[in-house]
C-alpha cells in the first residue's frame, strides 16, 4: 500500500491534466459553434440585402 500512497499525487496530477484538456476541448468546440452561428447569421443577412435590392418576390 505504500506504493499506492506514493503514487497518489502523480495520479491526481495526471487526472487534472486530462480534465484540463477536456475543458479546453469543450471551450474550443463551443467557440467553433458560436463562430459558425455568427457566420451563418452574416450569410443570411447578405441574402436578405440581396433580396431587398432585387425587390423580393417573397
């Protein structure tokens, strides 16, 4: 059991590193998601302007 006690801090450190990486991945995914939403919105706005210029049949 002495070995388990001596390894505990190392295991905690590794778990914290894994957890930190998961957190960063989640943040990256969220940022990509928000950027896609913004990009999509800009695309829709451009289409709206185009229809305003052409005189929308809709």
